[in-house]
């Protein structure tokens, strides 16, 4: 059995973290629900810049996590919260049952065509492509 060094474990954790960010970004842009404008604004103005700065600092300035421990933890929590939203939508879309779909709704006097499906987590969604 091979011994894994601390550096190997750190690389694997960073790989999982970057994979989490990428899948959350994909889920946030591919799946459309009633919170599109809020979610995409939060990702564009907070999530992506914060994640980029976080990853650049981690790569270019090793040891900043110890010097600014509170900022590090706060940034990590905000990044995970932002990209978890996209991951939850992605899980919802992949766990969807093809049977239930809303095709039309009446709101006031207007009839709208809403091609939305109910996902596996109970969230109504539609895919963009």
C-alpha cells in the first residue's frame, strides 16, 4: 500500500474544490428556475470574483490562510454557499422524472407557456440548452 503525502492529499482536495466550483457554475448557467436573475447576479458579482481571488491567493501566496484565518474561513463559506446553489440545481435536473411537466399557466388574465419540469428535489426548472 502506498503512502500518501500531505501534498498529495492537498492536491486532491484542491482538485475536488475546483471541480465543485466548475460543476456549480455549470449548474447555475444550464438550469433555469425562478431565481435566475438573483443567482446569476450573485455569481457574476460575488461568487466568480471571490473564487478567482481565493484560488489565485492560494496558489501565488502560500501561507495566507494562516495569516488571515478569519478571512480565509469566511471566503470559503461564501464560495461554498454560492456554488452549492448551482450544484443543487444540477442534482435536481439529473434526478428529474420525465413524467411531470407544466405546459401552461394562467396568471391574472394572461396565459403563459411555461415548459418547466419538476426536478428530483421538487424544484421546477427548465434547461437552457
